[in-house]
């Protein structure tokens, strides 16, 4: 997204205003105002096709909003009502309508205090950056931009509406958001912003792991997040967000970050790329409250890539046996593991070809033991017990080592093994 900027457009909001018209008419009838706000306005002004939610802000209090939308909405949700947000769906359109706020976002205190306001500019002044502090009146289409966000967008400047000290002090998570917007839109921090963040970096300690994870994931969704990570290093926040990455020496860190940009913009996949370089992310997994599923995926990718590294003779040919062993250990994430190994620079050699060949021959189906416990007991004259388990493990090994065989051959081999084992 760097380089020359898209023209800043006027009047590009008509379709959005039309889309929300059923709702906006009701606000007008009730004597209230409604504005499109935040990322959607920013992205439209940049000429980007926005995937943003429809965020709106109003002077009506949340209980009034609820009343106003009640009989036009197909669904209403009120989880955010405490913070002033009423969510609604009309057909395919999802809108989150938030009452103007006068306080900072206070998601981390035990008893968040939200003071509502009837003043749009007060609300915009409490937003994170000037480029996000613009609103479009859904009735007349007028752009409200009291902090010159449009000019900052055109000039490529990242600036807080109030002083950065006040803004970052109120909600330290904004320092992480700064990293994201810097990376995503190539916005350069205005003088004083970096210094303010550096002086307030410790305050990130009051922010919950969940919120930090949320922002980190959004940074990891940026096509090239590298400038965001450099920002975090500059302001001394990197070690608080991903300590394992921050502890790497400069070269290893650069290598890891360069790999991110060439890996699909999937946050968990990219965390696995970092985990590969840092020999794990145990500390961050806990601190960021990663879900069990995400942690398992990261470990699975890293371990699988490691097996490819060991199994492939440095890019040389893959034996059928080593392919079978890899498939058995990687399970359902095999294809992801192969892609991932490529992303972290492992030579996969002819693995994809070998995989295709064996898969086509049905060699990769049922990679477990060829016989069941009952068959083993009948063949060897055993009762249920540890010896049956031992025999099944031997069969599993046979399957991986030598591939698919006729069941008569399997039975013969099993009996052969059993007789040498019994006599030995
Ligand atoms: P994206 O395109 O990634 O969704 P966005 O700008 O829409 O970016 P959101 O997190 O969806 O960001 O938030 C919507 C709007 O709410 C922002 O544009 C900003 O005006 C405001 N906002 C969100 N989080 C904060 C915060 N922590 N402090 C201040 N304002 C915030
Ligand atoms: Mg958004």
C-alpha cells in the first residue's frame, strides 16, 4: 500500500447512505442524527473497497437506539450495550450503532465507566487516529472531519486527535493500533508520537492479553506487517507483545520478519513462522491467551516442518517410506505443513510429487495396522491383553515401513514375527 496514494474522494458514500436509509429515516423521525464512522469512512476516502463493518455513531442513547431500530431490524444484539453499542442486522447488512462517547475506551478496567455524549466532535476526539476520526452524516452526506483526518490521509500521516500522551495514556492499546495503521496504510507517525509511545510503553501492562492478541492478529493480517514490528521495536513494545521474537538477534529477527511478508496473511500461520525462528512461543501462547486450537496448530506446523527437514535429505528424493511416515504423523494438516515448510525455507524436494503419486495409488489411505485386534487374537491364539497391543504396534510399523500388502501376506508376516518373538 506504499507509494502514491489513491485520490481522496468526495461523495463516495451514496450507496452506503442508501443501504442504511431504512434505519436513518427512523433516527431522523425521532429527532436524532446518525453517522457512518471509522474505518469504513477512511477506506472509502482512500478509494479502497472496504471489508469493514458498518460502524455508525449517534447522539441517541442506547435504549433509544434499541427502540428506534426494533421493528426494522431482523436481529438485534445487545452484548455491547454497556459500552453504548447496539448491533443490528437487516437482510445481509450488519450495523453497529454506538452512542457518542466522551470517555476513552475503557475495556480493561474492572468497572468500565462510559460517559455518553450528544456531541459528535467530542466522540471523534476520543477516537484513536485522525484518519479514523471522520464521520459522514447519513442524511445529507456531509463529511465531519474536525481533526483533518482527510488531509492526514492524503499526506500519509498518523496522528492522534488529542495529544499522543493523553491518547495512549487513556488506552495503551492504541500504541499497537498505531503499529497496524502504520504498516497497513504506510502512514508515518507525526513528530512526537513515537516519543509519547516510548514514554508510555509500560502502560501496556494494564491491557488484557485478549485485547493485545486481537490487535496483534490484525497486525499479522496486514500484507507486509514488517513496518509495524519496526514501530513496536522503536517504541520499546516489541518485547511485551512477542518477547520470543524480540529476543532474537537482529539478523534472525529480520529473517523471520521477511518470511512473514511472503506467507499468507493468516495470523496463526504467521505466528507459526515466528515460532519456527524462535524455537517455540511458549511464553506468548500464555500471555496472549491463544486458544488451544491455535496453539495446537502452531505446534503441529512447526513439528511437521521439522520432520520434513529431517526426512527429505536436504531437498533430495523422498522414499515412499519417509512419505508415509510424514503423512501418518501430520494427519489432517499435512498440506498446510508442506506449504509451511516451504515458507520457512526448508527444501521440500520432490515431496509434493511423491505425495501425489502415493496418494493416487491409494497408498496413503488407512495408514494404520492392516489387521484389527480380533483378527490378531484369532491368528496368534491370544486373549485380550498387552501382547495384542504389541502386535498391533508391530503391524502399524509394518504398514509404514513397507506399505500396503495383501492381507494373506500380512497374516504370514505377523505369524513369522510372533514366532521369532516367542522363541527369542
Ligand atoms: P479495520 O479496517 O481494521 O476494521 P477500523 O478503523 O475499522 O479498522 P476497528 O477496530 O474496527 O478499526 O474500530 C472502528 C473504529 O473505532 C476505529 O476506526 C476508531 O475510530 C474507533 N476505535 C476502535 N478502537 C479504538 C481504540 N482503542 N481507541 C480509540 N478509538 C478506537
Ligand atoms: Mg472496522
